[in-house]
C-alpha cells in the first residue's frame, strides 16, 4: 500500500534575460507528485504531454512508478485531506 499526493501548478520556462529583465514562455500545467510506497518516498514533476497520459492512467486506476504499474484507488475528500495532513504536511519543495 502507498500514498500519492498531487498538486496542480503552473510553470513557465525562462526564455531570455536575467534579473528583472526576464521573459518566459507561456505557462503550462504541471503535476507535482509526492509518494510513499513500501516505506520509500519520493517526488517528481509531470509536465507537457505526459500530464494527459498520467491523468488517463489515474482515471483507469493505474499509477506508474519506477517501472511498475500500481493499482490506484481514490480516497474520499475527507480521507484525502486527513492523509495529506498526516503524511504530507509541507507543500512540495520543487519548483
């Protein structure tokens, strides 16, 4: 059994400039993932076309992690919030 915490964020890539004269590409959605599976934990960011594939997998009850395909079950809103507070108290640190 494991846990997956997902947060949707928008990211933009800096295309030129420095300091206060910077330009960025159009923002795109990204999924910030934090997971705990078999007493191991990690995090990753899913961007671009991979977001759509990830969402389709989740809709089908699958979560791909480190070359394995795991079964994904959704928690209720209340259970999800309680699990987040208990196991993922801080916001994701990447970005």
